[in-house]
């Protein structure tokens, strides 16, 4: 039985590039920017501007 290939119909959103630094290393949630910090709304992890520059 031959395998059929299917094309993905969903195109990636390239308007907003994602970078690993934008995600919490503890729970993988999106970090929210607040002043000069990136804060995880779920677990409270944060990075200051000097950590990701």
C-alpha cells in the first residue's frame, strides 16, 4: 500500500519572528515584556535586560 504525501495547508506566521529568549526556560510559556524585564506570567521566572542583550 503506497503512502500518500499531504501538504500542510497552514502557513507559518513570518510577520513576528520567535526567538528562544522569548520563552520561559522553566515552563516554556511566552515571556511578557515589562519595563526592562521579561516575566513569565505562569511561574514568575524573569530575566532583566542585561540577561538577554
